[in-house]
C-alpha cells in the first residue's frame, strides 16, 4: 500500500470515530441534578447545615429542665458490743444493716439574665448562616460545573470541525493524486496535500485527547465513574432582557456574601446582649421525690426498720455582683466586634457593586465579540466556498485553498470560544447578583 493510501486510510479511521461513538446525551439539567446529588463538597455543606439546624432546636436551647434519677444500696455487717443506759450490756456478732434509696431530681433555670433567650436566637441565626454557606458552596460548584461543561461543549464542536477539515483535506489529497497521475498537476501540490492531511490528522488526535480529558474532569465534578462516555448539549441560550441596574439592585438584596454578613451582624448583636445578661441574677428551681429504707438487726438499736419517702422543692438565687471585670471586658469586646461587622458590611457592599459592574461590562463585551465573530465566520465561509469553486476549476492554487480553509476553521473556533466565553460571563453576572440558582442554564 502506498504512503498516500496509508495516510488516507489512517484519516478514515479518525473520521470513523465520529462523535466518539454513540453515547448518552448529558443535558444541562441532568448534569445539574447529578452534581447536586453526588458532589462531595455539596454533601459536606448540607450536613453542616443540618448540624446547625439541630443545634438551633429546642432540645439544645436550655429552656427545658434537667431530670435525673438516682438509686443506691448499702450493706454493712459488724460485731456489736453495747451498754444500755440502765447498765445492761449487750453484744451481737454479724449485725447486718441494709440501706436502700431512690430519688428523681428536677433542676430548672427560671431566669438567667436573658442569656438563654439570646443564645437561642443566635443559634437560629447560625442555622440560617449555615444554610447560606451551603448555598454558596452550591453556587460555586454549579459555576465550576458549567465552566467545565461548556469547555467540553467547545472542545466537542472543535473536534467535529477538525474532522470536517480533515475530510476536506482528504478529498483534496485524492484530487491531487489523480491530477498528478494524469499530468494535470505538479508533484509539489500533491506533497502539500499530503502534509496538510498529516497535519489535520494530528490535530484531530490531539483534539480528541483533550476532549476526553475534559470529559473526565466533568465526571469528577459530578462524582461519578471517570470512564463514563457521554456527549453534551452544545446549544447556548442567553437570559433575555438583563439590565445592569436591575442586577446591581438584585446583588444588594440577594448576594450570598452580603446575606452572610447580615447574619453575622445579628449573631454578634445577640452575643453582645447575652453577655450583658451576666449583670442580672440567676434564679433556679429544684425539686426531688425520694424514697429511703433502712433495715437494722442491731439489738442495741431503738429502730429496726425505717422507711421514708416524700417530695422536696426549693428555689435559689445567684447574683454575681463582681466577677473581676470579665463581664465588662467581654461586653466591650462584643460591642467592638459588632462595629467591625458593620464596617465589613459597608466594605463588602462596595466590593459587590464593583464585582457586578465589572462582570456586567465583561458580559456585554463578550456578547459584542460573539456577534463580531459570527459575522467573521460568515465572511470566511463565503470566501472558502468561492475559493473551493475556483480551486476545482483550476483558478486558485492549493496554497490559496489551504489558506481559505484555515481561515474558516480559525473563524469557527474563535466563534465557538466567544460563544462559551459570553455564556460564562453571563453566569458570573447571575452569581454575583444572587440569581444563579434561579436560572435555566
């Protein structure tokens, strides 16, 4: 088999891969569902949120009383020698004494200076804060997912375009071979066609390898088997009627970082009020119901058996008049911490506004570039079609044909790059504005 035929056969093998065999279509909706169900980072965040919710429950609030049960038994065996008041002496060996007791004790804090109240409210806010942290993890993971998803889509389209380029080069090589054999062309054109087929074949192989690597990255994010084969949806749609001022307004209300800082403000405020509660007294209630029994066979004892049972209750008051200044210091520091949180909120608001405006400008610029690249592709496709017609009738050289072919390929690749860059820029805008999870991808 001649080198040309081997080269054409090799190119045919590459083209036979097509879209990397028949594979499942991994839609954007399915990819999102997979990552929400399987991603380990999201699972960890959700478990942390559940822990915070448990901590904010009434069972951890301190409002419920404590109830304890106690029981005991004692056994005593002694040799006794005793003298009674009338002078009589008595003695006994192996005198046994048995004592039994059981009780149920109740302790309840009636008032603790409102510390318990503010701690409970703080735990509720911490639960909400944990939910926001889980949401932030989900948003970050979703953005990461679609960064890789659209990269797979871009590489898939590039792979298909490179295959089409290889097919055109293979047809050109066949034409050049026939023309050379029948003396209608020079050997230089034939050799140039061979080189171009070889170059395009290598490009297809490299594109296929890069695409497979990107697919494994996507499987990793979804936490499923890395070897699962799939195709992705290359259709990109943009959210209509987005307005910058609306996005800025949404960001001030829904940005997850700002919402977390606001929760932190409330938590610090409750902590400050809880510390101030240490200036007030603590009032407690105690109660007990007990049973005691004693058996004694001591001949000198007045009572052989004794049984008692009953209810007892009490109330206590504790007031730390001065604790060395620890409460005063803690209250001052808590107030300063709250002030710092207010300053952080003001700083973050400015940063979020900057981020949304920067993201918006990047998004609008990316849309403009996309439209320009679409026009560029149309121009280069028309140029290639005309050059191909001229090449077939001998009015264009192989170099001109190849240049028009490469120009078209580069224009298509640039358009695809611009398309997915614009979509990712849109997702950045939606994330900063707090609307990412409310969007159809």
